[in-house]
C-alpha cells in the first residue's frame, strides 16, 4: 500500500469520455489498496475561453487578482466532474479547491509561489479512505484571496502535495508516454528514456522540452519526490525522474528546442564598471528570466550587451531597461523574436570536451549559423535563426544519439 | 452617503454589453459617495450548461456536494468579469466568493441555509472604499465545503448581506420594472405598485409571482431590510418592499399564478387520530413544502387527505409517504400535476368578508371549477385545472383591480 499522487492535464479531462478514462486509472490504483490524491487542470479549452471572456471586458488587461479569480473557476469545474465520475464508479471521493487542500502562496497573482501546504484536510480525507481530487494551479494568499501558480502550475501543485504528504510516487500524465531524447514528432530517431535525473530533466524542461514544467522538477529535486512521466491514454510505464539514475549508453540525454525566445541587444553602452549589474538587477526586480548573456565590444569605446528572455517577457524587459534611462547611457535597444534556442543535455558533459565541438560541427554541416552560445555543467545551448530550428534538432540529435 | 446592496440576476450579466450596463449602474451610485456591495448570479445559461456537464458524467445524479462544487464556479466567473468591467470604468473593486464574503451555512448541499455572515472582510473592503462584488447563491459549511442556497439563492444572499451590514437599501434588479398586481405579460390591466408590505410580497412570492424569492422576503421582513425591486435595463424607480406601506386604493395587491404545483391524494386512510400528524411530520422531515391541505370523508369509514406540493418535490413526498406504509393504512395514492394555484393577496383581507366570494364569482363566471381552497389573513388561494390558469388570473384581476 502506497500513497500515490497523480496529475492529469486539461486535455486528459477534455470531455466526459476522457474524464472516465482518467477516473478508471484512479480507481484501479485505489482498488489495489493505495491512497490516491489526484491533481487536475481545467478541462481542454476552458482556460482559453475564460481568458477570451476577460479580453472582451477589458482588452488592455484586467487586474491579475481578478484574472486569478476568473481562471481558478476552470479547475473547480474539472475537479467536480472528475469526482462525479469516480462516484459513478462506486468509490468514495472528495474534490477540493486549492484553498481547501491547504495551498498557501505568496501574493504574486498569476505567478504565485507556494509557501506551504497545510496538509490537515488532505490527511483527514485520505485517512477516511477517500480518493481526493485537488484543483491544480491555485492557492490562496494571506488575505484569503485566490492566486494561480502560472504556466505548468498543476505539475507544481502535484509535486508540492507529493512532497508535503511524503507520497511514494508522483505520476504526471501527459500526451506523450515519457521523456524522449528529442521531440518524437520532429525527430524520428528520438528514444524514450526509462530514467533521467532531476538535473538533466531540469535542463530539458528549462529549455523548452515541454514535458514537465521546470518549477515542478526543481521542487521534486528539493524534496526528493520520485516522478513518473507517463501517457494518460496508453497503459505502459513512462520515464522515472529521480536523483540517481542507472548509467545509460548515451552521454547526451536529449536535444531540445525553444522558440519562445527573444534576443534583446542594448547597443552602445558606456564602458564603466557595474553596468551589467545595473541591467540584470533591474531585470530580476521586474521578474524577467534572463537566459543566455553575451557582452561584446562596440564602436567608439562602448560595449553591447545581448541576452535572451522568454518572448512573453520581452515587453517587460524592455520597459525595465527604459526605466533605467536616467542612470544608464546607451544608444539603442534592438530585439529579435525570430530566434530559437537548441540545447543538448547530459550529465558529465564537462568531462567530455569533444561534446561542444561535435554539436557545433553538426550545425555547421547542416549550414546553420550560431548566434550565441551558453554552456553549463550539463548542457550546451546555442541560439540560431528560428527557421532552422527543426533542422538543427535533427542534425544534433543524429550526431549524438541515433 | 449610504450603504446600498444591489443584486443582479444571471440574465443581467449574460454578455459583455450587459456586464457593462450593470457596471455603469454600480459606478453611478458609487460616484455619488455611496458604499456599494453587489451580489451577482452566474451568467445567463452557465448554470444550465454546468448541470448538463454533470448529467453527461452521471445521469442518475451526482452527489449534492459535488454539484455545489461544480455550480458555484458559475458565480465565480461572473463576479470576476463584473469586477473587471468596474476596473475598466476606473473604480476600485474586489470580487469575493461566498466563503470570502463570510457566508456560513448549514450542510444541506443544494439548499443550504445561511447561519451567519462574518462581515469582517466585507467591512474591511467597504472601509477601503472598494466596491465589493459578491458571488451569490453560495457559502461554506463547517467542514469548509462549498454549499449552494438553492433556487433564488442570490436574492437571499443580497438580503442577508444587507441585513448583516445594516444597509440602507437592498435593490433587487430583475427583468421587470417592479411588482405588479398580476403578471403584466398575461394581464394587460396589471398595475405596477409603488410600495408593498413584506407580508403581501411574501404571499405573492410564495405563490408563484417569481419576482422575488420568498426566502429572501422572509429574511428582509425578519431583519427589516428595505427592498426595491427594479429593472436592470431601464432607469426608473421600482417597487419598494417594506414593513409599513402607505394606503393604496386597492385592497387586493396582486393576483398570482403558480403552475409548479402537484396535487397528491392519499385515499382510503383508516380514520384514527394522529393520521394527519404522522403524514405531515414525515413530509416535514423529508423537507417537502406542503401547501394547501384538504381532508375529506371517504368510503367505508375511511378518509382521504389531499395536499399540494411544489412539483419538483412530489417524488420525495410520495417516497416519504410510502416509507410510512408499515404504520399507515391506506388504499392508494394519486397525483395530478396538471393543476395551478391562483391566489389573491392583500393586507386586511380578513376584515372584508366579500373578497372570497367575489373571487369565486369571477371564476364561476369564467366557467372555471375550483378544486381546493385555502385562505390566510392576507391571501386566498384556489387550485384549478392548469389549462385555465391564465384565464383565471385575468378574470380575478379584472374583478378586483382593473
């Protein structure tokens, strides 16, 4: 007997048939004697439909507090429907909203961080042998106002519950059947992995391999929650994500592509100390996630700083920099959204010096120009023209894995 | 400066245009310096759509707890959208769900009663000069589970807030512009009243004049909350409902029709003492609202008891009686749904003995047979064949009012 946390995304519960498919998976594990806590997202297009309603009322953007109030209704609908399906299958069940399940967050509406989970209610319901269905993606702040956790928030909700309840396993059901060495829809030779370490998964997640949200993997690593990424439609084992994994043949664990990237260049900066600190400190305050950074010498004793940010944060980033205009002397800012980041990930990369050059060679052979390079202990990322992204993934994947 | 509570139904906020219409009414009163608390129902068909989703999952009927979880999402969407519209109009606003607004109820899911309102949050927000938008129809029980208040629950929510916050006025916006002496769509001579007493309104509400829900009027009477029933589409005064009203010309305040009535007859009851107690005590336990009761002598030393209940409670009523079979001796139960109740309401009726006979005469002249009669201090109701209901209302209305 174990405590299993299962998370199902919106497409897994998009209609009544799929709701029952999910309910059956839950009931199956429950009937084996396990305690089961389920985290579920809003059904299919519900969130998008609600966003459309908000845009109709206030196209310039409603307050984030009211957006969170609005969007959290989506999971409320899905938890109730899933609970009804489980009732229909004859098992005891209770649905709980974020606040009922004890999710306490900060007040950063739309992107709240979980501060703690008060597990009292969850414990009470599992003690009573109820299956518990928890609304993902949401919590409350200290004012008792509803907050949402932002993109991939339901994964984070599931891992947070697994950590707080010391669950034996946290299963993340998706539309793929595990973690692949590259996107299997794009790269025919992509291989499914049985196991992957938190760090490797983290790099893949951070880099646009959208199987798992990186916040949820970070949290799983921190609290040592064993994850399984598996298919909500098929019945077969997925990929286990944990601290120590058994050695596998390939050094490189995956090739990922991220097209949600914008390159921002600040041109003609005065060449004085502290410039980089000033810029990136301001960007951090504005909650912009800066990724690759490049500094180069410009004309006339100036320098240029170029960096990448997620495309949906580029507006914020530019505003933040423009606010520095009084204390920061520069000639121009330019942006380019038509870029893509291609990354390879694998533990122990730093002790294999040939890896980077092999990647660059593969791209050169495919005729793809590299704009920026970034490396860490377990990954190498390059920025290229967006139109070559898929070609680049295939070329790099085939050089290392196929 | 006053504290005004306003309640808007689902059709008043059915689309973006109507949401702004409502937002403008709210902002107008707020800009005059008033504190404004608004109660709003789910948009248009939202509740019906959610019920359809539940039926698709479990046609035999999901648990009431999960239904309440599901349905309360409807108001969550409408409060957020209305708040966004008010933000767009430039006024400070906070939306609150039932539990955030302090609605504590019993655990009778689907038909919960408000036990108390903890006004702390409402007070805090009005003190900060925020317009407050409260989700109607919902609260939480002692387990922190969401409950809904049943039919007309948003009216009750509004009156409860007005009572708890000692509001100066509680305005109930509807699709009619006030309380009429009869349904103006059916009776061309119907007259709009400027004022009506709680008791008179209560009788009209209980009797199918669906302008106001009777629970909300009862509560308004108990806490002496002055109500105004007015149109959400037009700008003109409605009908004030309060304790003492100024004398008006007509003794009879209104004629109402209720077709949501089923007549149940228990035939061939053993003629022993305590029979009526046994039956109606059991029905009360089953939460069935019994209205007109008639007891008559049957064949062979037995008696028949006939009574009316709301049609949607007839199944419960019959089950409750069948459960008595062991201790209650009867021959048969018959039901008739094709009946309607026609009522006239007016204070001081008991001191005008001619009223009842005038009503009966009007029905007789129109060729309508009376099946049952019930009278109280301020109303006279008759049960007739449903197909004559509209004719009966016209005939009675014209006899008294036109």
